[in-house]
């Protein structure tokens, strides 16, 4: 998540049309922790469309995720604005409606495809209740797993925090209160060599980012007997009131815990201090109108790509009418002109201090972007919400016996390890650069003309 936030943090990932704030949109959920990396012990199953429920209100194929009882469902429409292989869902999602012909769905109800088409929506059928299906016994055991690397001191501290808490709700409140009272948020953390990262975080209480708080909360609740899992995705807090939709940006990438409560079902456990949580915000008026215009243009372009050139004229006429003959359209034109003028003036007059970033940090971000371009050339695009280790596993699994796939996966794993350890000394960047050069050499050797 910290790498996602540091690179182009304002980039829009999805726009969401919903009556209420979407809050937490899940991309990945994990149950197994080896002391450094989270993994899922569940394989996704291939799913074809299901029979739509009665009074199905949407077009497209329907995929059932959870049982639908006699309950009123609302609809949340998600518009992807960046390349991804994950459909974002919530703990309340009962089904997905989409133009897609198939999905891969795991037992955490995480949905995957090869690649989502940009600016083509999918719809989530939402219940007012969270998932209340209890975990099966074999799954319950995986939700209580503790890594051997967690030190005795860290285990003892976790148990002491929960002394006096008896119900699951009391335990969750105790965990959240502990982290909010004793910790501060900061992107990046320095772990002494040879120490277990999470044990150090629990016993020494250094500032850290959301992955640490989510992982620590998960293990703390597990030690008290509460089934718990680790989730990543986006926490939504920003709304465009002019367009009537919510927005998730790179900076909203987040990690949290999900705990099983016998009375409430699965519940979100937000243990990250407030400074590390996306805050409720709304666009300025001009920015709102400008984003609406960009959004509508992107939808028109997507329609052109899908339907062909013959719709360009219709799309242009419709856009022209919107801009010239409607009050919102004129406001958009005026707002865009004023925004561009204001932006030009600010750039011309800008004399304030520039936020400083260390040389090593800039080199790290540049090298990561360079590596992402390299893998993109080979057909592998790293989703914004996917961790480096998850992407490494995906590359390796695509062709485990191939040297390029193995070396590429090793690069991202090394990058994650060095970043996870906190600091970015010059030798860290040198290691990554040397590995990258070795990788390009492998790439050259594979070319037919070499």
C-alpha cells in the first residue's frame, strides 16, 4: 500500500455511483501469514453466470456471491478508471452484474478477471447486512493461524491488551483503542537487521503504515480466539457532488482487518490511526466540474472503441449539446477555463518551497516505474492495489521454468523486502539496479537475433 500511495497518489482508480459512502472496497483478502507476507490458502473457482434473482433490475450477466434472502438490495455501480484484474466488492455484496462472461471467485468472495475493460461499469448488488455466514471449521482454523516468527514478548503483549475483554465486540474495541492510543502513523518503518518485523512493531511501537496496523490487529485478535483475516483494497471518503459519484485514488489504497463476530457477522476492524485513514472530503467546485467532464469524455471514448467509428458523430453531438445548451455544461466550460487560467497563474507565480524527497526515495520510485514499464512490455501490468509480492507470484506462476519470469519475480520480491525493512540506503538502490541490469541481459539473450 505504501508503494501505491507514493506513486502518482492522485490518479483516479475507480468512480462509484452509490446512495451511501462505499467505505471499504475489498480487492484481496488473505488468511495465511508467514511472518513477512500474507497469502491466501484458497484457490479461486471458475464461475459462469448464474440465474438472476427475481425482479433483477440490471442488464448483463449475473454472478451470485452470497445467498440472497428476503431482503431489499441496493445497487452500487463501479466505473474502473485504471487497469486492474480485480473487481472491488464489499462485505455486503450479494452479487455482481457485468458484461463479463466469466469470473474467478474465491471463498473470501474476491473476484478476478484477466483484465477489466476501462470505463465499462460493473454493478454490485448490496445488502444492508454484512456477510453473516459463519466460517466452516477448516476455514476457522486458518483464520486463527499465528506465524512461528512472532516472538514470545509480542504474544504476551497481545494477550495483555485483551485482558478483561470477553465478547468479540469488546475484544475488537480493545484492539482498536490500543493502537489509536499508543501508536502514530507514518509511511515507512525502520526494522533492525535480524529482527522479526511485526514483533518489533508490537513491542517497540514505532510509527508505521497501514499494513502493520492491519497485520498486528489480525494476529492480536487471533491470539484471543477471534477468527480474523487481512484485507487490502480502497477506503473511500471523497465525493464529487457535481457528478454524484464517489472517487477512489491511489492515495486511498488501504489495508485493514476483518473479524468474525457471532452476533454481527464479519466486521471491519480499522486499527490504523486517523492520520493514516482516508479522510472525508469533497471536490472544489471547479475541480468537480472538470472531473465530470473528463469522466464523460472517457465514457464516450470507451463507447467509440466498443461500438466503432460510426458513433463518433453521435457522441460529439451529444457532448456538444451538453456543453453548449445546458446549465451544467456551460458551468463545466466556464469552470474548465477558470481552472486552466488559475493553474497557469499558480505555476507562473510558484515560488514556495518544494516538498523534499530524498535522493534514494526518488531513485527507488524511478526504478520501480522503470521496472513496471519493462514488465508491461511483456504483458504484465501491476494493478495499483496489488502488493509487490502478489505481483511477483503472478509473474512466476505464469511460467515457473522460464528464466525471465523467475528473475522478474525475484526483483519484485527483493524490492518488497528492502522496502518492508524500512530505510532506502544507497546500497539498497544499487542492489535493485544490479538485479534490473541482470534481468535486461536475460531479456536480450532471449531475443531471436541475439
